[in-house]
C-alpha cells in the first residue's frame, strides 16, 4: 500500500508546500526591489498572479473553454516548477552566505540583486529544457514471458502491447500532445493498447467542443484499446469522461473484466478516489471483479495507481500496468514519490506477475519534465507455447 501520513491528506500537504515555497521566495525577493511604490506594487501584483494564476486560469478554462484560456493555463502553470527551483536556488545561496568568506565576496564583487537575476536566468533555462523533455516521447521496450497460460494455449505465441498513461488532455492546445502520442503508438504496431488512466483533464462537454475525439479514435489495435479511469477523470466528471472515451473507440473498464480474442482476460479497476468523488462506495475487490471470468486465461490488469500490487499478485495477474506517479515529473520530486509507492516507476517481477509503472506520455499542469522525458512502453508478451518458434 502507498504510505500515508495519518490525518493529513496529500492534497493539503501539496497546497501548503506550494504556498510556503511561494511565500519564502517572495519574502527573499522583497529586499532586492528598489523602494519605489510603483515597483513594489508591481512586485506584489506579480507575486499574486504567479501564486493564484494557475487555479484561476483552470477555472476559466473549465467554465468557458477557449484557446485564450488554454494559453492562460499553460503560462500560469510554469510558476509551479519555477517556484520549486527558485526556492532551491535561494536556499542554497542563503546557506552559502553563512560562510564568512562567501558573504564578503558577495558584498565586495556582486552588484545588489545580481545573484537573483542569475538565478532567474538559470530557472528559465531549466524550464526550456523541461519543455523539450516533455515534448520528447521515448519508447521503452520490455520483453516479458507469461508463465501461466492454459495448455494447449489457444492464442498466438506473442502479442505486442503499447502502454500510455497520464495524457491529461485539457484543451485544444493539448491536441498536439495527443497527436504525437497517437503517432508514436501506431509506430509500435501494437496488437493491443492499454491506457491506465488520467487521459482527460476537462469535462466531457468541453472535450466535445474542443474536437479532440478524432485523435482518440485514431488509437486503434487489432485486439482493441482499453482504459481504466484515473483520479483526474473523477475531478472533471468520471461518468462523462468514460462516456466520451467510449464514444471515441476506447473501451473503459470500470471494475470490469472482459475476455479478448478467446485467449486473454483484461480487467480495469476504478481509481480509489471513487469513494470520495464518485458514488461514495469503495471500488470492488479484484477477486469480485474476476469471479465470472475464466481463471485459466492470462490476466492483464489496468490500475491507475501503483498501490494495490499485492492484490494483483494474489489474484494471479500476468501483467499489471499503472501510471499516476509521473516519476515525480520534476527533479527532485521523484525521490519523494519513490517513498510513497511500493513501485513508483519502472518494471519489477513479483512471483508470476510482471508490474510496469510508466511515467506517462503527457504531463499534469506545466508542460515540463525535469530529469527525464515522456514515454510510451512497448511490451512484447510471450507465451510458453511460442517459445520454440521464437
């Protein structure tokens, strides 16, 4: 299970941390501003817009979707990684100033506020590199062996699976991301596409007006395209999001298991936020979801968060695919995220279960990744009956 801090929600921690970092950066910048009323008022206004601009722009985007609202969301979202790296830079500088020799060097050689300008320039370079990382889609390849099909196995000796999560499509400007992902998935020539949640980040009616449905319909594979819901689908309306995806050719599995091709079971789980933002009931236990399916067929499982690994292993899943973590999205957040989940990113085999957690093909909030790129996972899943042929 994911590690939790009793009595404190993760959302509360994130918001509190975000506001605290912004306050610290603002207070450290205040002494640098020349004591002219116009400049100080402008600095205060900039601080307020920076901190509260993103939630205000998201509200605008949800209520009145438009390209202008999308641009407002994109630009205001850049403050989220900016405040992190400004805080780290200011904190490092303050620690260095505790050294007497460094403090004397700063006073004698650097003009007033020069260090702050240098820091802002460095943060801008980090953001530019982060934007380039987010736009770059890596294809991570895995070759896995499924150990428990029936004998004789009625399916092919191997199948190719494309896995992409966390697209967070929120407006027309995100269409480029979806188009790139769609092209990259088609280039892997998959037999099956699995999308483990957080695909959309806007209400269904807004998505309809944006016209992004055609890009989802371009995701095709011989065995089908299957998805589960993530927490962000619940934020913007889970039923509407599921209906929108189904309408555009994606089979959404909500605590449901289906048989595919006569040789596979594919199950998708509801996100655990269903109990809070959905109908108030917890998601079904995995054994309940599987009770009417053929236990002899290999099971591929989609679960947005990589927190219920033990349940998947106990139920004999051959493959579990997850997303949600973004691998932190910004260094050094990845080190924090790695402490919150039993597997925050990558591949592990536990018993007969192959577990794949992808960092995602898109980004939440700012279109920025620091320390890594976006990714799609291409899995070749082999079955023992085909080993002699391969």
